[in-house]
C-alpha cells in the first residue's frame, strides 16, 4: 500500500516538474525540441526521485518498445509486418536514445502509424459500400496477442473487410431480433444495409476523434511507456493532454 501511494506521489512530482520546466521554456515551432526536453526531464526526475530507479539498459529498451507498439496498435489493425520490421531495428536502441534525448524511434512510429491510419480511412467506405454475404463461411483471428501483422495493404484491406463483416453480422443479428420482437416488416436486406450504415457512422466518429489528436497526445503515450517501466503505478500526466484510448470497431 505504501509503495502504491509513493508511486502516485512520484507521478505527481514528475508532472509538476515537467509542467513548470516546460511552461518556463520558450519553444519555436520546432515541436521535437520540446519532446526531447520532456524525455530528458522524465528520465532525470525518475532516476533522481524514484524510490527504486531502474537501470536503463537493453531489457528496459525492449519493454518500452513492446509497451509502446501495444499501446498504439493493440489489435494489429493498422501497422504492417514491414513496419514492425522497421521499428524492431530500434528495439535495443531506445535506452541509448532516452539517455541522449533522441526521439527517432517515436518519430518513425508516429509518422508510420498516421500514414497507415490515413490509408485505412481511405478504403473502409469502399468496403462498406458492398453488401456482405453472410452465407459464405469465413474465419477471422481475434486472438490479437498471437495474431501476425499482415504483409501489405491488400492483406490489410482483407483483414478490415473480415472485421467489418463480423461487426455487420453482429449488428444484423441484434437488429433482426428487434425487428422480430417489435413485429416490424423490414427485410433482411434492409437490416443488413442498416448494419453497414451504423458501422460507417462509428468509423467516421473514430477517425474524426483520431484526427483531433495532436502529436503531444501520441507522445504522451510514448512517455508513459517509459515511465511505467519504473513502476506500473507511476504515470506521466501531460498538462492539458487528451486521453488516448484504443477503440473497438
């Protein structure tokens, strides 16, 4: 109990120190300079004030890497296998980057992820335009932890089509049940159309939400991946930052 409370206190100290340091620092439009300072401050404060400072080594680096990738794409629905291969080059270098306030790893993941999200946003409506045939048996792996990343954009489209079909089938079943209970006269075709329309609206909101996230919001996730290696109860609280959650589709 004491360690939990102490962790919360350290979290507050980290946030306050960073807040005042950043508030008193004048930045140009070069946002990475601010990010580098945040990495430097977080690592310094945790190293000097945490009751059990961790050694920033390769093991630490691997944990940060895995936590960050998991946080930004836990369901493996955006990143490709080639992206992960690119990121993995930094798996043992993050500790060195933290020590030198280098944010190359974050930059590469951030830019790649935003690009992949844009690509998915560009094709999901096309997938939803065509009615789903629920009479065809298909399989989809929902064991995200053990699921492989897909090989390319075409495979990503296939993955999304299956995911959207599953969501449409779930919506169809629910709407069909309501249709029967309320003695409505909607046809299966009309119900299927409604299901796809609902998914389209949800996705539109999802991508709108993500478009409103700023770089600092994603960088907060990266900082938390670093901070939580010291203590799972210690969290970086960015001033005025939005909360970023993985949303189900």
